[in-house]
C-alpha cells in the first residue's frame, strides 16, 4: 500500500488499527516523499520585490514552499464527499487562512472532508507559472482517490475549489487533457479529473494580447466536470473570463452555475463584509446539495 510504504505517520495509524476518518486533528502528508519531480528556479529579484510589495509574511501568507503537502480536515459527521482546496496568491504565496484553513472548516460544517493543498510557490520564474502547482494538485487528487477507502471517502465525489491563482490551478486540473508533465506511478497518478469544480474569482485562461478569446491551445473539453463560478463585477477582467467559461459550458450542454455580484473586488475569500458576494459559501452549499454531492455515502 502506497501510504504504508511512504508515510510513516500513516503507517503508524494503520498499524495501531485506527481509521484515519476518526482522526480529530488535521493530518498532513507529503505529496512527494522522495522529493518533487522537478526543482523550482531560484527567485529572481523581480519576483522578490513583487512578493515584498505585499508586506511582511505571516502565518496567513505562506511562500517558499519546496515540499508540497496536503492536510486532511475531517468533519464530525462525514458524508463521503471531499474537496481539494487551493488557496490563491498569484503563484507568489498562499493565502493560507481566508482561502485555506477557514474554507476547510466551512466544508466540514457541510459534512465534506477538506483537503488543503500546499502547492509549490513561488513559480513566477518558471516557463509556465501553473505547471508545478498543477503537478501537486494532480498528485493530491491521486492520493485522495487511491486512499478513499481508508479515509472513508467516496472516490466519485472528489471536487476541487480554487481562489484566484488557485482557481487557475483548479481549472487546469479540471480542463487540461494533455500528458502529465512528470513520471507517473501506476495507480496513484491515473486518477482522472475532479468530479466537480468550484472556481472562485479565478482567471488566467484568456489570450495575453486579445482578451476577447482564450489563450492558444485552451478549450473547455466535452467531459469537463460540473462547475460553480463566482466572481465580482468590479474584479477587473475576471467576470468577463468567468462568463466566457460559463458560455463554453452552455454551448456544450455541460452543467454549470454562474454568479456575478455587483461588488466585492478580489481576494475576499471567507472574509465577511457588507456585500452580498460574501454569502457565497451559502450559495455554493446550495449548489453542492442540488447536485447531490452532499448526500450521505
């Protein structure tokens, strides 16, 4: 079994006869026990200055992630559904609290297991900023699906939720259909795509020079998972992109729901404010329920 071979802490749990689903504290596991399949380029001075422009780092903002992990948040009464949560941060850092830990805690109130993804960052100096983070998300998806029985999860109800750059990551994991960019382990990395997608003020799929069309080579595939799109009208071009993505779903008669609220800006995550958009968790929960993802296993 992959977990026993590679994760000592999980091996101890299994050896003692405990089911991970009953663990009260979140459990953190390395995605790549032998190290990631590729190394990040050193940060350029431009990237350092850009990161520094956001102020001093703290517990709510994580950067320099060289060893990506997942942290499993189990609800008191799990219904079998799980969601991989990808915080945003412009592929410079991870907005760890209001787009990460707090999201997993909210998912737990729905009976959903939250899988918090700490993906490699910063990757702004790579050829494609999303490549390594997407590798990490694909590995996370494989881990969840291949250990669904041990974790008391339904392998057919594994979703992904991303904010901003995390939304870009989630979109690539859901829509890209090319070959994996790293050497795969049979069984672990052939887990397919997420069963559903929650895309919160994500972007990055429009052409860099012509924002009326998608970037070269991108299209929403015919087997794209059901999607929930949410964005604020005053969030630059992100509402345009969300609308275009929704229309691609509609053209192919794929299941999707789109919410564009008048105000809210960017990066609100789980923060409370005066705007209706801050009630998005309730709207998302309604969508999850209507799609049958919250039904007990």
